[in-house]
C-alpha cells in the first residue's frame, strides 16, 4: 500500500491580527503550524498503516523552504518520506494553479516512489477555507474522489470511507487509486515519539522545482495561471448600538425582552 498525504504549512489563525490601517493580515511573528485538517488526513493514513504494516506514507507540500518543518513534523508522527515543491515561478498561485502544480509534482514523485494507491488531503486549509485544492488535484489526475472523510479502511482494491454529510454519516466506496479529503473526526491525531522525532531531524527532504517537472506548463502556474483575482480585502466594521438584557432570572429577562419588543412595535 502506497499513500501520499498532501500537507500545508499555515499561520496559526488563533494568533493572527489585522492591521487597522491597511486592513491586511499581520503575519510577522505569527507561528506557522501544520494545517489541522491535513493532520487528520495523516492520522487516517497512519491508521491504515497500523493494520497494514507494509504501507508506505509519503508527504508532499508546496510552499517556501520553511515548509520543510511541517514535512519533518509529519515524518515524526507517522510518515516515511517527504517532498517539498518549491520554486519562484510557483509564487502567487491560487487554488487552481496550486492543484495543477501539486498534481505535476505527484507524477514526478510516483516515478521515484511508485504509483500511489491513495492520496489523502485535508478538506481545506485554515488560512484559505476554499476546500478546492484536494478535489482539483483529483480532477487533474483523473481520480475518483471522496470528500469530507472521517475514517477510511481498505477492502481489497476498494477504499471505504465514512463520510460526513449534512444529516449524519454515510459510507462511500471508491476503487483505488483514489483521493480522499478529510474533516475533523471523533479522535485526535497521534503524537510523535522521541525515536521518530530524532529520525525526522535527520531526514533529507528533496525539493522539486519547475526544472524537475518535465511536463509542467508554467503558463498554468503562479500568477499567470491563477484566474482568481483579489480586488479588495477589508475588515467588517463592528456594529454598535442595541441593548443588553440580562436580568437576575431567565423569566425576568424574557419579560423585559417582550416589553422592549412590544414598545418598539415589533410584537
């Protein structure tokens, strides 16, 4: 079994602040972390490996050289190897260009590691929340896909995915090779061990550049290949006014609310 897990290094959104003048994110001093949904995807791959010890887990990430930190973090948790896709022509890519570049990178990695039976992704990155890259990778590679996965198990040449749906859960089967995106399950990802941490520090992470991807068309990468154009960003203004109703008891609060709405002609 050969599983590829796509991960992204993202800013910790709990630490992000907004510049009140420029209305832009203040990234300076904000710690970078492994995208949490990608962590769930890695854990899903690790659980398959628990049942099938001959499984190989490979990590791929696209980003700046510092993204090697999250690749090594994944190796410390459960992965066997990792690759970074990074080059100047890839800068400024939107989701469409990013998914194209990663799909080209996957083709190259398969030449080195063998064909992947499964590709796992987080459902979305917390710094973008588009949930587009995983499904777009599947389209570029011509793979069946299952989104919003909670758990996955192997049954012959089928991956069975417990999928989150609006009114509960359902089980979807897809013939491998396939791509699955994962959302938050009921369990938490495992922690790295000391032994694996030591091995991860020594791990060599190859970097794939545009020159390493012979079939890539740079017209579809970076700003050139990004049809998404951000025209304006802004911080919504805080609403002012209103009244606060907080009496000693819920009954008193309800009576005051009723009286207020009646006086305003709402009731």
